[in-house]
């Protein structure tokens, strides 16, 4: 029997694959029950994004990290739900700030209801996460608080933009590290801590997961330019249409702001210009620079993962590093 894929990642070891499948199912069950409310509308709004799907990428990393201790320890599944609830709550808020009409192929909560409902639903999910977290102990509470602080600061820095004289590329990478990488780092740290893994393993997993998280987001930046809609499930040029300056765009602007491409990328790209902008950007050295940056983050992750105990979970983490590079094209 072949091992089931998890986040499109084939797990070669049968026992590990079964452990992950069992863990993912347990997390999904607790995730859904943790947002049940006496108020039917609160329950409906809270389950909106859960039922829309998602890769549960953070859950996968946490469960893999837990393999370096006792993966059946009682706090592992609740810890994964805390991470997922925090992530989901941030998505409700993100969609309000971005005025996003769609999330995971379904109408966003703010589009289905309104901004107030979306914001309050996100707050409810954060509260439910805190309730679960209270049973996991003060160390986990502190890590979560520090993670949430980084996440919010990253969002603020993205909203405000680079300060005068600040390198836009360094600013962008700093935003990704805090806004995206911090919670994914916490996934690795939670899995290690809650399973009782050694302290040095915990540190390696936290650093590796953060680097994987940043690389994953950089891969999304590249896919928005390089992929077809069939490959990614996302309309190419979405970030260009919205005027979002991802890493390839920043590299292109840094090298040639006065060119036709620079002119197109100076703000949101008009619909009639998107195909031209994509063609020019795909041929620009900026794509290679952005891919090299992604690979440097993956290399950081590999360095830490290579120092972990040689168990099937280490091989799975290394395979995940390969996958992050391959999916970027």
C-alpha cells in the first residue's frame, strides 16, 4: 500500500504516513469542535474558512516536529489546533484589510457578511485558541504571545511600507519573516516542546520551520508570475493587478525602474497590461534573483534539519525542502 500524500508530499515511511494521517484527522476534529458556540451564527461564521479547506501546512509541520519526541503526547493535537486557529483568525482580519472578495475559492467572510462580522469572528478564533492554550502551560503561552506580537508587527510593517532610506527588498523579507515565518516557526517549536523533544532539537526545528515558511511564501510570489492558472489554481498576475510588490517585482524595480517594465510595475497593473507585464517579468533576471533567494532560505532549513536525529521525520522534512523548491518552478 502506498503512503498517502500530505500537503502534496508523498511520505515514504508507512508508519510515519499513518501517524500523520491519524494526527491530521484528530486535529481536524478538535478544530471543528473548538469553534462550536451556543450561538448558531457564531458557529457558522467561525466554520466558514475551516470548511473552505486549506492545506493545514502548519499542522503538518507541528506533527512532523512531534516525531522527535513522543508524537502521542496529550498536548500535541491541542497545540496544533491553537496554531491553526491563530492562522485562521489572522486570515479573517487579512481579508478585511485587503478587501479580499474570495478566500480558498469561497466568498470571504467580509464579502459574505461584512467587515465587522469578519473582524469579530477572527477575534473569537483567537479567544478559542487562548482557551486551549491555557491548558498547555505558561511556556507555550509565552511563545504564542511572542509569536503573535511578531505576526502583528509584520503586518503593521507591511501596511506602513519601507521607511525613507530603507531597502525595499530587506523590508519585504523582514515582513515575510515576521508575518509568515513566525507562526510556522511556532509550529515546529510547539511540536518539539509538546512531545518532549530535546532543547537543541526544538531550536533546530523552530529555525528550520521559519525558513521553510519564508521560502514557501517566496514560492507563492514566483508562482504568481511564472505559473499558469492550471498549475497553481490561482490566476497569474493577481499580485500585479493589486499592486502588491512581491520579491520579483522589487528586484525588477531595483535594477531598471525607468524601463517599460518598471513603468508597468510602478503601481497596480491595468488588466489590459497584465499579459505584457507578465511576459516582461518572466524574461527578467529578477525571477532568477528571487528564486536564488528562495533557495537560500531552503538551504538554511536543510542545514538545521541535517543536524536532527536520523529518523523518518527528518527525511520527510528534507523532502519538504525539495518540494518547496520544485513547486516554485
